């Protein structure tokens, strides 16, 4: 057994969360520095616009793929590339900070693969919700749908814990209710942004996926179905 003196006072972050964070921040750092002409030469000023055009999720392109039943890789990949392209440095920093916080809480319980699956599949479902329920030329970008997926996974863990303690499980949804309330207030004050639809889709995906990918999740779900 290791002695308390040799233990780190800070619990390490799950490696998959660190990798996702570094990918988000690394790409943003390149775009930010390029936009200010500090790297990449004169052409780097347009890196962010080029990244948005090539990697952000586009509703009109999604509609075109649906109508023609044609799915070229250069557009399908947008479902998993848009989380790593942000509209601004501020958006990237906020999403990165939330990714670390929520990823830590979920990754300490879920496996590395499960944590990655929740984040990425929530991004995919968020983009699907954005494309199916909205008709807007505004591209979807940023890691928030994946972060909301982690919020969904955290909500699932709280929901289980409250059930074990015999307390009201609806309390587990207080965090998502608070965040949606903040978005509503900001929407009223400054005008709503359509990406909240992707955030809700990401949350729902993260919560639902947790029934399958959490430790013992599939066995627990099968036992509940048999009980019913």
C-alpha cells in the first residue's frame, strides 16, 4: 500500500479527457495565432474561416445529402470534426474548461472508451438534431454538444445515486435545468442562438448512452427490462 505522503494531492485527469482538451485548445491556439499573423504567414489570417467552411456542420449540406441520398466523406466527417472548430477564442476556452470539469467527473467512473463514446456520439446526435429540427444557414461548431453529453452522463450518475439513497431522482436534472435557464435568459437579453438544439440533443444522447456504457450499465438495463 502506498503511503499518504506519496499520494498526489490532485487526482489526475482521465487521459482521454486530457487528449480531447488538448485537441480543442491546440486547434484554437493555431487559429488564434494565425488570425493575428503570428504563425503561418499572411495566408494564416483566413485559417478560421477556412476551417469553418471545411469542418463545421452545415444544415444546408446535410439537407442536400438527405435529399440526394449521397453521403461524401468530406461532408459526413463534419459530424465529428465540428466540435474542434470554434467561432472564437472565448468559446473554445469555455468549452475546454467545461470539458475538463465534466470529463473529470464522468471519466473517474466510466472507462476511457465509454467517456470518449459519450462525448463523440453526443456530438453526432447534437448535429443530427441541429440538422433535422432547424432550417438555418448558420453552421454548427464547438464542443458544447459533446460537453452537454458529459452533463447527461453526470446526470445519469446523480440519478443512480439519488435512487440508491432513496431520494427524489428528479433532483439529478437540476444542473441541466439551470444551464437551460441561463441560455433562456441570455436568449431573451441578447438574442437566441440556434445551437441550443444541438446542446439538448447532446444531453439526451449522453444520458441515454450512459445506460449502456456505464460500468454494469447493460446488465443493469437488462435486469430492469426483465423485472418489468
